[in-house]
C-alpha cells in the first residue's frame, strides 16, 4: 500500500496501530495529572525546536537543542513514579515471577490489583465515627507497594485492621492522631506517618494540610486515601490527586470495592 509516495506493509500498519493504542491509553492514564501537563510542555518544546530547525534559526536552535539533548534524563526525572510503577508491573508479571499474566503490563490493566484484603466496613465505620466526633484522620490504602519508606516516618504497628483500633489512633488525645495511617494487605502497617504535601496551585488555597497530604501521596503513588475533616466532619476519597468530598458510608464501600476488588473471573 502506498500513501503520498511512502510504501506501507502490513507490519508497518500494525506498528502504527500499536503506537496509537498505547499513546491513547497513556493519554487517558496521565490526563488531569501534573505529569500530563509536564509531558505536554516537553512535547511543545520539541515541536518548537523542529520548527526552528526547519526555518534555520541557529541561535534558538542551539538554545532549544540543549533541552532536547537532555530530554531522556528529564523524562526519567519527571516521570520517575510512572516509570517505577511500569517496571514494577513488568517485574511482577514476567516469566520469572509467580504471576505470569504478561498482559498486565499494558496501561489499561495497571489498575487491577489483588493486594487488598481488608474489612471495608470496619474502615468506613471508623471514618463515620471519627467524622461524627470531628476527629481528623487520614488513611492511606496503597495498591502495589507497602510504602515502607513512608511507614518509616511514623510508628510501626503491623496490627489487624479493626474499627476500635483506628478510632483509638485518631482520637484527639492520642500521640499518633496527627499523622497518616497506612493499611496494606489486611494490616495497619504504621501510624503517625508523614506524607508529601501537594504543590498543586489549584489545591493550595482550598484545602488544609491534611487534605493536601492526601492529594500529594496520590499524585506520587497509586494509593487511594480516605480523609476525615476535623473542621467539617465529612469524609473524602482521594485518588490520583483528585478529591471527592462529603461521601456517604455506602458510597465509600462501593469505591473501595471498585478499587481493590479481584479481577473478575481472571479475565
């Protein structure tokens, strides 16, 4: 097949289709995040550099060329969390790993996880009680990692998830109530943990430190977070830097089930 003087084979067509599909899935995955805006900026600089080269502007070409020469390094730095997640998935799904479902390396499969086996009702009931008593709380639920580095900033607990334990941790008189709780693989791994704070300008003037910490950790990892507002007595759900506020108990259970449920019928 020929188009505008170029010859296309069947392999070329498959190559183009695969690139389009992967690009579209990557676009959907990053859309709305800070990483997406940075990616658009890098692409814009590259396109501008190509135009400058075409119109033979040596000064601008030299300046912009410095950015393009370190482009790979910049991408590695900016997208280190996304690249780390991708490599982790490949490692877990390779023929050397226990899980040999190689198709999980594709971006649209990244959300499917089977590492969460907690009692949702206990977690949500604890959030409800804390909200009624205006006790602030932040509960981090990671997917692909136990967040050991974050857990090291707090007190290691490694205890079973129970409603009473969560309420006790976030009691206003508890020395652990200010930080975050990390729950992974059915256990409370740590309490009073320090989380990275979001620097998203759209969020800075709208939320306090607790909510900004929840947004920050979900911007950098694949975790989801439940936040109880001390001032308003409401419960919020945070994922990928986006926050959904004032949720009912039944809605919270549905959200957690949707995030951490097993892959249906192993399809």
